[in-house]
C-alpha cells in the first residue's frame, strides 16, 4: 500500500512520501539495533500493533511519533 501526499507550497510541490518505504527503513534500523518491536514501541510511546502497521506502511504516523 503506497500512501502519498503532494501539496502545493507557492509554486513548488512538496515531495511525495512513500510510507511503505519509510516503514521498511524503520524496520531495517530497528533490526540493526537489535530491538524487538515491543522495545521500539515502548521507546516511541506507541502500541506494538501500531508500530507493526507503521512498518508495513498501512498506517501513517505523526511527525511527533516519527522524531
């Protein structure tokens, strides 16, 4: 599932976001760090279920959750 956002900023278009690719990258970094989904979810203050959706690209996280 690919969610994209395009928005006009004056005469420029902001870059589209590929949430599936972002989720894959989050999963990749999590695994490199040796963290379980449960551990990362606790660190981010979200449920493990929501993290699973983020990693699959089926849910969109807020910027606050992302950072």
